């Protein structure tokens, strides 16, 4: 539903009440009241928001191309304005729309002298109305339902204006010295559908008033200067909340970083404190390992036969006629004593040594009138 509208013509301003008043966001109301209470905003009357339209015949429009693109458009337009406008650039309201076309940028410029429009805007703001925007009258008929179509609009006046739209953009604007017929309008615009406000049924034109059922797009050619625009406190609130969220995020990251460094420093301090103790523990561990090895070695030694006792016992049991040439001992599964020598009586020799362990006579031989033997004794 459309809100209140004002159409400025060469005869003056025409007020259209439109649909119900559009209520501002509750947050915006609260912020406005708060700013008014603390004196940052003056106490003033409040009225419904108003969209202001300017008759096409009062507007200067020019379509041209510039060999620039991107951010250079704004700078180029600043240089061109004085040459393009038939009145001083600092004494008018203007707006332009651009469209990229190959290597050039197509520009549509709208402008209107300030002296004929400013009194109406001041009267509206003085009565407490907020201004939604200041648009050419043709933008009043450009709604979402027509944004994807190609169509034409004929606006009567002192000099009729024929405008062609395609995909939501104005493609052509022609001034007609007289109102063209439907056939002429279709030929000039290249459209099969031409709208005209208050068109008669037999004129062939479609009634442009039927386009007013939808909300206007209201996005392009807003001629309203910033000084007349009411601050959007709700946007300020959203921006403030977004900034607060960003600051909170940075603060949170800072706190986490601080905690990480604090924990890291604390861990490093604890490690530095424990390092002497850990060195002592390592030294004690090495000593313990060496002690265990020494104990194991001593235990291993303890399991071997007592050589001194063995030799003493062997000397006592060996017959007086026996003589040992070689004595050796090996330890495999058991300790074995190997004896090589000679004796007069081999039987006495074996019997005498039975007390040392299990005696086994491996071989005997007689040489040089002597009985030689090789004997093994498995020690217990």
C-alpha cells in the first residue's frame, strides 16, 4: 500500500493521501524519543512520511555516454555537470543512473532547479513530515510488476513526455510537442504496450492508474539532497550494534589471546621450576639402573661355583698317584669341570672324585708307561 504522495507541477503541489500511514520501526521510535528528551533533536510535529514526485516537464534530462567506468564515474560527473546543465550545478537537485555498455558507461541525468522545488519541501518538513524521496513523476508508475517488462509511459502536460522502460530501467525519453496517437506512441517507443494516466477506453492506451496498485520501486533518480533526509536512526542502531559486535569479537579474541599467553607463560614457569627436580629424578634413575645391573651381575656371580673351595676339595680328593696336566671349567646348562692328566689307578681316581659331582671318564690312553685320562665332572 502506498503512503502519502505529493506531485509538484507547474501549477503547484498536488497532495495525494494514499494508503494508511506506514508506522516506523519501534526501535526507531524509542531512539527518536530518547534523542528528543536529551535535547539532541528538537521537539516537532510528526506527520506521515511523504514521497514527492516532480512532473517530467519541470525536469531537465539528458542521456549520454562516458568512456570511463567504476569509481571514475563520480569524478567524471563532477567535471561534466557544469557543462551539461542549463543552470548552475550548485543551485539544483540532481541524480543520475549508470549502466555499463561494453567499454563505455551509459548515463541518464535528471536535474531540476532548486528554486521551484525547495519551498514545497520546506513546507512539508515544517509541518512535521519526513521525506521518503524526491523522484521524477515517471518513477511513480515503475513498480515491481513492470520491472521485467518492456513498456512505455505517456505523461501529458505542457509538453507531453514519452518514456520507454525495459528491465526496470528507463531506456528512452522523448518530448512530444503534441500528444501522439497510440500508433505513433508505439512506433516511437518500440513497445506494444503504452500506458497513459486517465486514458479513455477507446484511445488504445492502457490506463497508467492501474500501475499504482503496487508499491513503486523508488530506487533510482532520488533527487532529494541529504539536508532534507530524515536520519534513519534504526540504521544507525543496526550499524552501532554491528560495530559493537565487531568490538566484542575483537575483545573476545583479545581475552582469549591474553589467556593463552598467560597460560603459556605459567606453564613455562612451572616447567622451569620442575626442571631441577626432573634432572635429579633422571640422575637417580640412572643410578638405580646401574645399581640394578650391578646387583644382577653380583647375583650371577653368586650362582657360579666357588672356585677356591672347589680346588681345595679337588686337591683333597685327588689320589696321591694322580697328576693333572690341564684343568678347565665351562658353564653351559650346568658347570662342568674338565680334567686332563694321568694316574696309576683309574678306578681309584673315579671313586675318589665322586664327591665332587657326577664323574664321567671320557677317554684313557697309555703312553710312556703312564695311564692318561680325560674326565668330566658335572658339578651340582
